[in-house]
């Protein structure tokens, strides 16, 4: 009987992992991954960051992440106003640095942290394929330093 109680206790404690919700961190990181795709593809014009801005204005699911959201908000707002590709890259790097600490802790975004040792820059992107957004001649340069779960 005690074994059965222990089994139920273990199942109950692990249920949170099985049924984890997709919190605000997940949605923020998915929006950042869309921005990465736009910059990597060198899409002209401004980037639609309205959904990201809306999410960053809300409190995160965790207090320390709320502080990260507050610091990332002005970067995202500025990113939405520029059409200059080099400025987009600079702002995306700053946004990635600000939000990299929330990757993988309690999100289900599939976003990883990448690093290019040649340029000494990090970025956030979906998946595991190296898609360096910073230099068109170095699109495959980089490595995953914090892999999505």
C-alpha cells in the first residue's frame, strides 16, 4: 500500500511537467524568433513587432522575467520603427541579449541561444539550424550555446 501511495505522489509531483502551460515567456520568445527570421531573410521595410510589444507590456509569469520584459520593451519599440537592416541587426542583438536568460527555464518555445565566435554576437532563433542574422557572408557561422528543450 505504501508503494502505491509513493507512486501516486511521484505522479502528482511530475504532473506539472506533463501539463505545463505555455506562459508569456514562450509567446515572447516565439515572437523574437519571427523577428530573427525576418532579419535573417533580410526582409525590407519595418518589422511588425506589435504582438511582441503587447506581450512585453504585460507581466511575465515569473518576477525576474517581468524585469527582463521591461528592459526589452524600448528595444522592441525602436526595432519596429526602423527600416535600416544594420540598425535592425543591432537592435535584434540587444533584444536577444536582454531575453536570453528566459530561454529554456520555463518556456516551450523551441527557441535556442546561438553564438557566433567570429563576430562575438548572440541571437535567439527557433530550432537548431545555424542561421546567423548578422553577416550575409557568415550565415552558417555559429553554435548553439543554450539548446531549446
